[in-house]
């Protein structure tokens, strides 16, 4: 091929390709136009997983799981944390020791106070012995004075001695009371170094480590206030904010259904336990506390929750999800029901077994699965296998 003919050949090939692409585009446009003309316009819906409670829901609100019994555990004593007996997640009983503060000096004070109690008791025994001796001496003096063997001055001396012995006994008893009080004070001070659980619960978090300096009513970089935080998980409730305008739909003892974001596939039964008599001005809401009917160990504080306030109690088993389809997708086929299920670009008539009505939905027990697309309000011109296109296209 000559050099002059080469550009012409290239131009021919390029021109042929352009014509081929144009022809294919024209065919595609014709096919699409033909399909649009022959396809039946329909409204499509999706088979969903629904919960029976949707049919009885009056209103919904969001909130958080909050323990009603919760505390930051601290000590009235100041000192170095010597031992931590628990960690996050530990189950504890009321009175159980959670942590210990260094207490050797307080233990020494307690031992000294115990010794002082023994000294005071010994002094009481000595005073009682002197009282007994003075009582005998006074009796002898009075006997001898009656027989004129001793003077009245001797009797007066023994009376004064006896009164002094009585006073010594009372003083010794008072010393014992003071020593026992000092001992009790030392014992209480020692008890303050043992940080105990105030109730049965679970340790949620710890705020101090061994070696930290603990000081009551303090929380600085040099000292810590509380040692751990704990809560009684049997007191968990959902605290939900209900709009002030919807408060009339809520009542004490009202059945509820609780959904936790952590377990979206599970629903929990609940009951309105308390309506807090205070309105939040900034949000125009009222706090409603909902109690769990069926406790679950997986439920944790501060979980996000949604509460559906129901008009009636749910029947047994209604907390499980079911497959549902909008009622407008159903049509009668003899003695049974059917829907047009979408497969590709065609509508396939599919028999289904239906259950009860759930608001705008109807339970479907067989025939379709969640995620399937179905035709809503099937037109009279729609037949099994018809080409379809969505009215939204």
C-alpha cells in the first residue's frame, strides 16, 4: 500500500466504526422505547420484616438504659490505696470489701485504745476493792462507836473515806466508758479504710489504682475521690423523653415494647413504671421511666433504646418478627391469596399464605421472603409474566 493510500484506509475504518456505533445506539433506543410502550407501569413495594406491636403502637420515644441504683464508691478516710479487690464487671455483694487503704497507723491507734479499755477496767476493779474495804471499816467504826470504844471523829473519818471510795468507783466506770468510746472511734476509723459495697451490684468502672492517694470530696491529679463506680443491674429502666403534646397517651402501668440498638432483632416487654412530674423547658418533654418485664443479662447501662407505647398487651409470642407485605399488594385468586412478585423485569403471580392484619401490613407466612419486591395495587391489565416498569422510573 502506498503512503498516499494509508490515510484514506484509516479514515474508512474510523467511519465504519462510527456508523456501527450509531446503529447500535439506534437499536438500543428503539428497544428501550418498545419496552416502555409494551411494559405495564406499576407501583412497587418491598416485603418487610415487621413486628406485631406496630399494630398497637400509640407513639414512640427514644432514650437510654439507666440503673436506678448507682453510686461512686469512696471513703471518708484519707490515705494511699493499698489493695483493690475488684475490677470492671465484678459481681459484688452488699458489705463486700472492694478496696483497702493503708491503715497501719490506725491499727496501732486501735490497739492502744483497746489497751486503755483494759487499764480502765483494772482501775475499776481496784476502786471496787477499796470501796469494799471502806465499807467494812465504816461498819466496824459504827459498831465500836455504839459501844463507846471509839470516838465519833473516827466514824466521821470512815464515812468520808467510804464516800471517796464510792466516787472512785464512779470515776473508774466513767473512764471505762471514755476508753470504750475511744476504742469505738478507732474501730470506725479503721473501718473507713475498708471500702465496702453498699448494695449488691456490678462494678462498672474503676477510678483509682493501687498507690493512688485517696481523699474524700477530691478529684485532682494528685488525689482521687471515688475508687469505683457500681450499679445494681436489677434496677435497670429505660428513661425516655416523651413530647409534652403526647403525654396524654402515656399512663402508669401501660404496656410497652423496648428495642435496643445493640440487639435490633430482639424486642423486650416493658411497663411504664414512673412519669417524672417535671417538664424540660428546653425540649418540651417529660421523662418516662419504663421497667423491663423480662430481665436480660446482656442489657447494660447507657444503651440506646427506643420505646413503643402500646394500646394493649401483646399476645404471647408477639415479640417475634414476622414477614409482612402491604395489604394493597394482595389479590384474591380463587380461595387463596396471591401477589405479583418481581423477577427481573417481569411480574410473576405467586400464591401466598397470609395471617392477621398488622396496621397497613398483612402477615405472610409463605410464598415470599423479606426483601422481595411486589406490585402494589396491581392493574387489571397485569398478567402473569408481564413486562413491568416502575412508575418512579
